[in-house]
């Protein structure tokens, strides 16, 4: 009898335990699935922080939204983001760390063409999908198996400017480019494409990324009397060029690249920014787009969410990382946690409406954008962007 | 525009930049003479001057002149504090140790500036209008005249200070022979402090006048400091007239090189000339032969 009671107690205890266990299980709803780890390497500090900071913010914003909506097939996204400070050595170290230590499924970034080109061999060797946020066309031409990019290429930007110039009846141009990967890649395209449009390039000048005075170059250009000056660089150099042109009293129209498409440029160049014409992604003029534009709603939502969360004005650059993570999320949904399958799925994405354009990837096309959709020409008028039709 | 007008424009640009290099070089010279230390935070004083004046100008409705003075005073204080708390406590007076300390101080100041003012470059309105002045076939911004004016004032002021004030004379005495100076009752420590404050002040003044032309960010000091250092070495380290000559020479050579040879080699040309001078005349153009320093 006594023995029986003990057994009975044991049964009760076991039952209680079971109830407790299932109950606590219910409290957590369901077993969380293992997170998908995604790496990010951006120039968050340093001279290119105007790129890296919004990129990191956008990526964190999107990851938060995806996780709030239940993750990807139930898997939350876990971000591991490192700062390159715009330095190629640090970018390489960070990429290695992401791949070997953090074991990420894919990497978004780096922010700059130079740092990206330094990281490309690592991603290729380790067979990790890399979605770069940098402009240079060299990143995806020739196609590299594991490397994709979301920003518009400089090929498209140059073509867009040249088309516009041709429409204006311009034949003689001068270029002034910055001595870094962005400027050199743009320079190459500017020189290469000029004959296609029948332009004569009177001179091709350069300036250093940290130069604070471009009057010598501009003096030389002025003497050659081109009909348009195209400056290719990222802040703050192009702002100095704009200011110097005013200081020298040069009246030749100035064209800039999409590298300066941010409010910061207008702030820096102040008065001298007015009248400058440049190609930019649609984000800067989202409100002015026709309602039929498929990107309009996507852009407006992104801008609202971003400005609400970070309390700062949107720039054209954060969208590169946003698109990168969106593309990865779409690929992850189909592929799961397999790097090779993720890569294959990215190549199959076609028609994703993103911030920088509508992406149509293929095995031959790892950027997926066209110049018609990716760029609009804008003019700076009274410190604001105005779309040129 | 013909070649002579172009060259005139290059020279004007070069003189404006050269004036800044000259003032920075003077800052190096002042501290070098007092301590035999190359102060690698000199460029940071320039940056701090620029950033401080932008901050003061945008913060309230202070007149620009008052912002200018306050910014110079603030940076002077930074220079004095730097000397008092990083240079003086060090037991070893070995210049190499002290130079490394100034390198550390420059990184520290850069970091602090980044935390306070952020990572973007900032601009300031010109002191007196932006419409260019035409000079023959070349153009000149009014701000360039401010730069040259301030440079001249700084040079004249320094000259007066060294020749006609007790402190200035005491500093010259220290430069000739520290031991002898301290034996006749000059406080060497105080002179070193004054030299840091003084070079911070003129560095700040240089930083302030160029902001409207060049913009200013937390990291502009490094390159400006380096160019100023080159100018000082070019002219002869320790020589004030040499610093001034070196500064202008460097600025003009840079501009001519960028305009006439290739803008891709702008910095390379300046440094090539520097190397050439050092090979042919290691003490610099007006460098001290032995003891003459001022």
C-alpha cells in the first residue's frame, strides 16, 4: 500500500512536470528557428561615412522590419556589421572575420569601389555571396560568380550624362576626376564613351581625394574653353570644385556624378551648387515622380520609415544596402542556409522593385539595372533637386 | 586665355595656399625652437580653429570678428593644456619621445573633433563677399586677400614679439641655449608653454581664414600639417624667414605643377622638390648653419 502511494506520487510528479514543460513551451509559442547570420561591411566612420552610415542604418532598419514580421520562413535575421573606415586593409580583415569567425551566409558591402575590389577575391575564394554597395562597373564586369552589386554603375551614369549633353548640342567637354577608385572608374568610362557620342575631350584633369584647392586644374580647363565640365568624385572634393568655379568666375555649365547626390553636397557647396546638373537615383526626387512609377511607393515608404527611425534626412546611399538585404532575403526564402543555393537564387531574381531601380539578375548580369530605370537627371535649383524631363 | 594669364592664375592660387603653409610652418618653427620637438599636432590646431569658428558662427548671432577671436583663444587654450598635461609631465626630454607624444595628441584631438562635430566636412560663408576680383586675366576671391592679410599680420606680429617684448626675447634666448637661458633666470618651462600656446593661436588663425575657401572637416589637419612641415623643412627647420619662404614656394610649385605638368602629380611634384632641396642642401634653403636660429 505504501509502495503504491509512492508510485502514485511519482506519477503525479511526472505529470506535473510534463504540464509545466508544455505550458512553458506554449508561453514561448514555438521553438525559435536558428537565425540567418548576414554580414555587413561599411565605411561607417572616416571620410566615406556619408555612405557607410546610412547603409548600416538601412540594413538594420530592414532587418528589424523582417524580424518583426516573423523573419524569413520563421528564421530571424541576425546582422553582424563591421566598420572599414573606408580602408581596404580593414575591409579585408573584416571580410575574413565575417567568413571565418562569424560564419555568415552572405555579405552586404563594402561601401566603396576600392574596398570592394579588395574584398572580391576573398568572397570568390571562400564562396560567399557578396552584394556590394559600390559604384564601379569593374565589380560585376566581367561577371564574378559570387559577387553582385546594387548601386547603378558608372557606365550607366556616364551614358545618362552624355545622352543629356548630346541633346544639348554639346561637342567639346572637359573632365575633372578624383584620384580614387570611384573617380578612376568614372574617368575610364568618360574617356571610353566620349567618342560614341561624338564628343571631343579637350582635357582630362585629376584632383586628390583630400585636395582643398582645384583652381589650377580649373584655370587650365577654362583656357581650353569646353562647353561642359564634368566632375567625377565624392564629397568633399566636388563641392570644392563647384566653389572654385564660382571663385574663378567660370560660366561653363558644371555636371557632377551621382557620387554627390546628397543634401550634404548642397550644404557644402552652398550657393555654388545652384545650376549643377547630375544623374541620381530616383530616391532624391521620389515625391516628384509620376504616380505610375512602380518605384514610387517603395521609395516613399522607405523614406518615411528611415526618417522616422533615425530622425535624419534620407540620402541616396542607404538604399544600396537596403536593396542588398532585400535581395538576400528573397534568395534566403527559397534557398535556406546554403551559400551556393543563395547565390543561385539571387541570379534568378527578376523584377524586384528596389530603391535603386528594378533588378533583373541573370548569370550574365550581376547588377541587374538599366540606365533608363536607374537614373533621372536633376538640376540643383535654389538648393533643391529639380527633375529635368 | 593665354599662357601668361594661366600662369598668373596658378601663382595666385599658389600664393593663397602657400600663405597657409607658411603660417603652419611658422607654428612648427616656434615649437621647434623652444623644445627641438616637431609638433605633429600642428595641423590639428589648424583644424580646431576652423571647426571652432564654424561652431561659434552657426551657434548664435555672434559677429564673425568675435567668433574669430573666441576661436583663436579657445585653440590657444587647447595648445597650452596640451603642453601642460602631455609634454611637461614627461620626465624624459628626449625629442623623439616628445614627438611621439605629439603624434598621439594629434590622433586624440582628431578623435575628439570627430565626436563633437561629426564626420562630415563643414563650410563657412566668406568674410566679405564671394564675387571674384579680376586681376589681369586671372581672378582672385576676396577671401584670398583675408588669407594673405592675416598671414602678414601674423608674421609682423611674431617679428615684433620676438624683437621687442621681454617674453619674446626670453624665448629667443631659450632657442639659442636653454641651459644658459635658465641660468639667467628665464623659466624654460614657461617659455615652452608660451610657444605651444602661440603656435596653437597662429595655427587656429590660419584654419579660420581658409575655411570659407576650402571647407573644414575633422581630418583636414593631417594633410595641412604635413604640407606645413614640408614647408618648414624646405625653408630650413628652425628659421622663421625660411618657413615663410618654404610655405610660399611649396604653394606656388604645387599650383604650377598641377596646372602645367599634370594634376595627377600635384602632391608628388611638391614632395619631389622637397627631396631635391634636402639632397642638395640638407639644412633647407635658409636653414641655420650652426647656431643662428632666428
